[in-house]
């Protein structure tokens, strides 16, 4: 049976770095959630506009499909994705709840702010 580990948190908390290390340690696929944004979401973010819940819902549904494909083949994967709201996690895990583990990365404001500035 496959399993998905979702490494989640705010921008700059280390989701990608930690996710890649976990995937390497488990010898499984790493999925960068940002690569699954639609062209519309990318354009919106590039113009400085924040995504709304509907934009994020479509993104989570796209990621849910990818995770379903991974699990259908019995594989394991690690996903880096913000997934900060409970609703986002529900959309992401729809019909896959038994096979998803969420790990929330937390950091203090100053440390994350320094990373973002760098």
C-alpha cells in the first residue's frame, strides 16, 4: 500500500529542503507542489495578486489527482505544499485520507523572514 507524506508550512519554512531529504531517505518520489499551479495561478502570483480559495482549490484538486496516481500504483511519495487551511488539506486528501500523513514545519518569524530576504 502506498503512502504520501505532505510537508507543509508557510513560505520559507523549508518545505522543499525537508521534503527532498525525506524523499531521499525513503528512496521515493519527491513532488514539488508549486509545479502543479495552473498558468492562471502563476500569472496571478507573478502580477503580485494573492491567490484566493477558489484558485487554491483548483491547485489542490490537481495535486489530489497526482497523489491518487502515485497511490494507485502502490508507491510512496513526499509532497511539499503549503496546505495551510483545513479546507485545503481536505481538498488535497479527498478520498486518500488513510494514506496521507501531514507534517507541519514551524519556524519563528525572524528565521523565516531572513530566509525570505536571502
